[in-house]
């Protein structure tokens, strides 16, 4: 089992930055050949992929809406995945979720991830 805990959400003005963290407890990400993803869900909308990374190779994927503004990264020593969010816009407002899957390939659908964090609120004011 992998238990995920997100942190780093909050309220920020448009143009500002936040960094989200996702730490694993229980089994580490290195125990399995894993891929990690950040998703977000705004009220009344679907939970959509924001970014994904393969734990071992570091291959990454970004949704078009965040390319050039968000960066996903991982720290093997800390068993943690990060999402650096810059140039934030009001439309980035959502609950952000960290997710993990026990397969190394990148995945873009929420249904391909078996482990989820509790979510952290990000609110961007205009």
C-alpha cells in the first residue's frame, strides 16, 4: 500500500506561485515501478490530469493549459513529488490531487491511478 499526503495549497493572487508536495508513506515510490500524476478538479467539473512523471526515468507530461507555467519533479531521497506552479491564473483554482500508479508508463486518465491523496485547495484570486 502507498499512502499519499499533499501539502502546499493556499490562496494566491493571479501571477503568483505555489509549490505543491506529495509525500509517500508506507511503501515508497521506488518499491514499485511507479508513475505519479497531479490532477485537479474544479466545482462541477471533471478531475483532469495536470502533469505526470515516471518515478525512475523522470519522463514528464503536461496538460496544454499548464505548459510553460507548471513543473513536475521528484526527489528520490525524500520520496516526494512536487508541482511548481508559476504565473497562476484564476482558472487554475481547484482542488489538486496527487495520484500514483504501480506501472512505470505515464498515464493521463484518473482511472489508471490506484492511489490518491486527500487533495489540497488552490485558490487564485484575480
